[in-house]
C-alpha cells in the first residue's frame, strides 16, 4: 500500500451514520450505534469523515469543553491501517481543538489496544490516569488509560 496522499476532512453527515456505524462494528468489540453517532452530532461535537479521493478511510468525534478537547472516537478502516492515516487524523483533531481554544487533548484507551497506544505514544500523549473497569470486556470489564496531550 502506498503512502497516504491528500486527505479531505469533511463534517460527518446524518445520511452517513448507518454506514459509519457498520464500519464501527468491524473495528470495535463494543461499537457505537448509529444512534450514538447521531447523539454526538446533535450535541454539537466535532464529527469528521475522512476521505482519500472518493473513498472514506476513517472518521472521528471530538468533544470540546472550554479549553479541553476530548477524542471520543478515532478510527481508520482496517485495509488502510498502518499507513500513517491515524496519525494524520489525530493531527487534524489537534488542529481543530487548537483553533477552538483547546489547550489540552484527552482520550481514553484500552490497555489491550496496542496499535492505538503506539499511535498516542508517538504523538506525545502521556498517561495521566486509569479508570478501573471502565469498558465492557469479554468475561468482565477492562480498565481505561486516560491520556493527555498539551496542545
Ligand atoms: C488506532 C488506529 C486509529 C491507528 O491508526 P493507523 O492509521 O493504523 O495508525 P498509523 O499508521 O498512523 O500509525 C501511527 C503510529 O503508530 C504505530 N502503530 C500503528 N499501529 C501499530 C501496531 N499495530 N503496532 C505497532 N505500532 C503501530 C505506527 O508505527 C506509527 O508510528 P510511526 O509513524 O513512527 O511508524 C487504528 O488502528 C484504528 O482505527 N483501530 C481501530 C479503532 C481503534 O481502536 N481506535 C482507537 C480507540 S482508543
């Protein structure tokens, strides 16, 4: 697979939510529903679809609270993972957050999600906390690592 070319970051459209939720089911053991994405749009969160040419290769949801930005979802479709697109999506979210007065960027991640941890680590996030049993998991619950990046 070649390196990423130009990416277009387009505000997520209501009409795309069923399709995006179907992608989420391919990427996460406990995916968001189309209703969860609709709620995020309704709440005024910053919701993005990412295109490379005509093809949607990712999506993300960012919530701003005063000068804090929270990444609620960041996803790259499986066939396009490992091409540097997650990093570029993360950079886009950081830029959006900065442009809206964000000083810090936060997210939660499963300790078992090694690709995501690698991405965040390389982007300069540091772990600032751990929420016990935050996520549902097979046979019980899984902690969340809380990570922070100064913008
Ligand atoms: C996490 C995710 C967004 C990463 O996106 P990606 O496009 O595959 O990541 P990138 O190619 O931009 O990689 C960024 C860095 O992380 C590293 N990395 C990514 N996947 C990795 C893996 N499986 N193992 C080790 N390192 C990895 C890369 O080496 C890269 O570092 P480099 O630029 O120094 O080489 C993507 O895997 C994904 O959508 N996963 C499913 C959904 C998910 O779990 N989202 C995060 C929820 S918290």
